[in-house]
C-alpha cells in the first residue's frame, strides 16, 4: 500500500517511520510512505501556509489553497481510498480502524496544525477524520505516525513471525496475555510453570484465561 502524508513538519515523521518493522516493511516494498512538505505547494515568497481566522479569534488557521493544490496533484496520479485528517474531534482510532485501513491501496493523511485547517478542507476534500485520543497534541504529525505505524505493521509480511500480529492486544478483542523469557528464575521471581511444560494445549488454555482475566481487570469496557 501507499501512504502519502502531508505535513508542515516532515522531520517529525521521518524519524518515527524509518526504524524497526516499519523500516523493513518499506525496504521490502510492502509499504511506500511518501512525506510531503506542504510548503512546497505554497507559492508566495514566504511560503505561507497559515493565516488569521475570519471572525477575529486568537490563533492561526491552515490555508486551503496549498492543501487543495497538494491533494489535487496527488489525486491526479492515482486513486485514493481515504483522505484522512488527524484532529482531536475525529472518530476515535482503534485496532478495527487500523485493520480496515491496512486493506486499502492508497491513503493520504493530512496533519493539522495551529487551530486546524480552513473548514472547507474538511467539508470538501477529507473523507475521514481521526483522533488518537481525547487530548490535544501540538500537531497531527504524531497522530499520523501512530496511524501509519499501526497500519503498516499488520500488512502481511511486515512482521517476520506471521502469527505475532494476530496475537497482539485487541486483535481478538482482548488484551494480550503476559509474556516471559529466560531466565526462568530471576531474583526469586519465577515464570508460570505451565509455560515451561511444553504442553501446547495447556499453554494455549492458560494464555486465553490470562487474556480474559487481564481484560476484565484492566479494560472491562472491551467486553461490553
Ligand atoms: N491533533 C491534535 N491532537 C490530536 C489528537 N488527539 N488526535 C489526532 N490529531 C490530533
């Protein structure tokens, strides 16, 4: 799949999307991630991307023209399944939405900044508004990085151990069971016996029980 990210701060995304699983997925050609500096579509001398809001409120608003030019240019090159705007007032992001996005061919993510974008962008150009939680970030870049990371890592082939993405927390609606590694005994703290038993059916049963117990305890809302 291809993800085009439109931002005023490319450096915030470059680092976050060039390490570990995401780096490998890009190298393997599973995901093409293209980061666009919105200022490249601002054609005044100062490359101005924002302006004062009509109505005289405090703060600045991202202008429509550069965003329109950038999105129109991208849309002339390929079809986009979703044009996403990251904003605290979007729908709440979750694993189900990550799974859905991971099945699409091409998406654009527009990162908001300042007081946000001219509302006409949201009315006429954006197809989906996503929030990563009920708090306000300085800009949408970290949200775009969260969305891109969570989508790319579940593209088949991105994670070496294919089973691993399927056993993530939330994939079956539950939190993941606890995991342990060697040594089996440390500081008098031991790993649950069953995990050392080699009895795969019992291990599986224990993991399912633990997943349910942890979900009941920590995230009962997921069971409703
Ligand atoms: N931009 C600012 N805050 C945000 C949030 N919580 N989610 C997505 N985009 C944002």
